[in-house]
C-alpha cells in the first residue's frame, strides 16, 4: 500500500500559519553597501522596482501567508546577480530555497510583462533625429537608428532530444537578438530563439525585420554575419580605398556599443554569464529570465545608473563573414552604401 507523503514548505515550518505576509527582511534597516554587494543595485532603484511590480507580485501571491513584494524582488535580484539559489541568500532574507525559486519565477514573469514598456524602438521623428545625433557623435557614422547583434546564453540541454538549441560551438543555448542605442539602452530584445539558428535566420524570422524593412530613413548597423540591406549597413569585406577603410573604422567603433552593452549585462547579471555556469532551466524559462534581465538593464539605465560600470574587458570575437549567393545580394543597398561612403567618408 502506498504511503502518502506530505510536502512541507520550510517557511511554514519556521513561521507557522499565523503570518499574513512574510516581512522578516526589513529593507529599511539594511546598509546601502550590503544592498549593492548582495543584490547588485542601490536602495532607491530597489524601492522603485518594488513599486512598479507590486501589483503583479501581490496578484500572484494571494495566499494566506504571502511573501511580501520587497522580499520577492530581493530574492530575484539575488539570483540574477549571483546566478544561484544559495542557501546564504535565502538566509539573508529569511526564506527557504524553494521559496527563493518561486520568488524568482514571480518576479521574472512580472518583469517580462513590463518589457513592452521598457524596451521600445520608437520611430517618431524626434526619436529618430536624437538617435542620429547621438550615434554620429560616437564615430561620425550618420543615419544610425541602432546597433544590432545576436548573442548566445548557455542553458542546460533540453529534456527532449532537440538539436535546434545546439549552437555552432557545440553547446546548448538560447539566442538573443539585441538592438541598442548609443547609450546602451536596449531598443529591441528577442530572447526566445534556439541557439542553433544562424544570426541571419533569426533576423529573417524576427519582428525586428518586419518593423524596419520599410523604414524610409536611417539604418541599423550589423557586423559581417548579416546581409547588407537598405535598412542594415554592414562593413565592407575588403576595403580598397581610404574612404572605404574610414567607413569600416567608423562602423566598427559604433557597432561595438552593442557588444559592450551585452558584456555589461552579463557582468551585472551573472546568471547569464556562461563562464560561471549555465542556466539550469528549460529554453522557455531561460528566455524569460534573459528578457527580465534586459528589462532590468533598461530600467536601471533610465533611472540614471551607468550602463557600462560593470563591463567586462574580454577581447571581442571576430565574426565570420556571411557567404552570400549572387542572387541574394541587394543591389539597391549596395548603391546606398556606396553613396554613403562617398558623401560622408571621403
């Protein structure tokens, strides 16, 4: 005869059923330096997060003994910035490891819901003109709407025998297509792509291409892995003149912003740093955690924090050039790039 096993919540054993809300961690009494070292952000920003996520977190925890929004946010920040459900982290804020996991899930969903608010590619005239001016100040490259890249975040192998998540380096990952502005603010973040897809395949299937392919002015900058398009300027493969070389130099200096931005995100949110391990979740949940970190990056930047304070200084990986068939070449884009080089880099 099977014996039923009761699943006990560690918080319930520790604190009983009388607690309406688990407020064991008093945020006001914590020194500022501890908040920075343990949770990665200053007090003012943590309080701001609590307020914008409070409704969603209370909605998800309408239980007789709900964990407060403050504790949920701290638990999630502790995970995002450390990459693990450490027992010491749970001890710090007074909850069990199981509750830590639930808090991370709740906060991740709440942040993903906020993504359309914090990550937007505005195409109104004033936003476009501001983008042009800010990017031109970087290295003199005109007409830039944003810089594009596709990055990989390491995950555990999916339970199914799905090879679509095995990338060209042989490990499992989710692909994240990013566009950022000259300040490192993310304008687009599509985090749900299987790591086995090439960057060009991601772009062709993405909402970003649908959004920009009919753009009447301006362009993104992409590296050699992308095809040249009227709305996507890429480097010259073999520059033959001083003007083409100057174009490439300005392109590289400007495009580097997106590489720096993602390095800074990985450094701040160590759960995304493949050198420290990998996300121990399904591709779907890993993608949500990645998007939540992107939202936090933008929210912190919009709150006045420096995007690149924690940037790593790893050497940049040189991308392989895209091998295009003659029929895939865009002659109008080639003429546009040629005119751009003659007008602005000669």
